[in-house]
C-alpha cells in the first residue's frame, strides 16, 4: 500500500518537472534564485522550486525517498498535517539556503529535497526503531541511526559547499520537519523525546554557530574554535624579564621582606632561568 498524498505529490511534481525540462524559460522563472528572491521579491520561488528537478535521476531519488517514508505519517497524522510538514519543510529548507547564500547572487537551486528531508525526519522521530533498507548498499539500518548520520552529513556538506547537493536545504527541511511533528503531535515527546534532542541539538547548534560566527562558512576547516597562539621564545623571555624587573622594583622600594613567599620563589626561579 502506497501513500495517497505522496503519490499525488509525485504526479504533480513529475508534471512540473517535465514542463521545466521542455521549457527553459518556465524553469528559470520558478527555480530558487537568490537575486530574484531578495531583489525582485519573487518569494513564490521558495515554494515553486520544490516542484522542479535537475534531471530524472534527481526526481526519482527524491520521490522514491518520499514514498518510502510517507505512509506512516499519512496514516498516523492524516493528510492535512502531512501537507503542513511537507510544505513547511520545503519552505524552511529554502529559507536556510537563502540565508546561507544571501551574498551569493548567482546561486540557483531546484528540487524537493527540503520537503523530503522533513518527511524523512518526521517519520524517524515517530518510529525511531524501524528498520530502513538502503537499497544502494543492500543494508538495513535502524531509523534513528540513519537520521543522526543524515543530520551530521548535512551539516558537514553545508559547511564545505564542495558539491552540487543542497545540503543546507536538507538541513533546514529536516529541522522544520522535526519541529512541526512535535508541534502537531506533541505526545511524541513522552516516548521519543531522546531522538528529538539527538537530532535537533547538533542541527540547532550549527545554526547558532553560523549566525554568531559567519566566518565559519567562509574559512575551510574552521568551526569557531579560536586557538590561542603559542608565544614565541622571545615573547616568553620578555615576559620573564618584565616579571623580574617588577620584583626588583618592589624590593628597591619596600625591601626584600615585602615579598611574599610565592614572590620570593618566583624571584629565585627567574634568576636561574635568565
């Protein structure tokens, strides 16, 4: 048995995707385009870009994943809540992509990846111990493990920006999918609160990091941890000389007896070292 609403979304997306393949102007008008959204205020692209795909493989991969995770949400939560999660995740994923690429005027994207990511994570936090078949590698993985790997992989991908995959949209869609599932089905927090925290903590932490330290997205291998530079030998010597001079000045003004036991020990140590 397949998801009814998932199948309908597949058919609509397939038709729009095909239209984009045959009409370049149509595709250019409705795909995700930073300048068109921010300058021309074509905010509809945050939604319409989710119905276009780069090629049929891209379409099949997204829609295959959608159908694989749709039925459980549709059955448990109903169609209206399912649609809220799907479109909320689509827009949320694109908003995160827009924030990350706000200074990249030529950045363009398309695909339902954000929406699909939201559906996948929604299904996982509802049924964290389900076994999922990874047909590409012929593996069966527990859902919560796959979700955590997905979140971490999306964070790394969004940070590196080394490929043509919309990792930022994946991450944004996943976050919104989790939050909306909790909002629409709050009883999940009584039993599966741990998987909500396990997935949200690294995702939200990354968002806070890139907001507080935008340079994280600009500097390779930089994750916001500022390492203190190790002082040079010359700097160490100068610091020791300054400390010694301060102690000698104190002795000259108030006498040797004015030094504490720690200061006397430091004085002897500095004399030996210098």
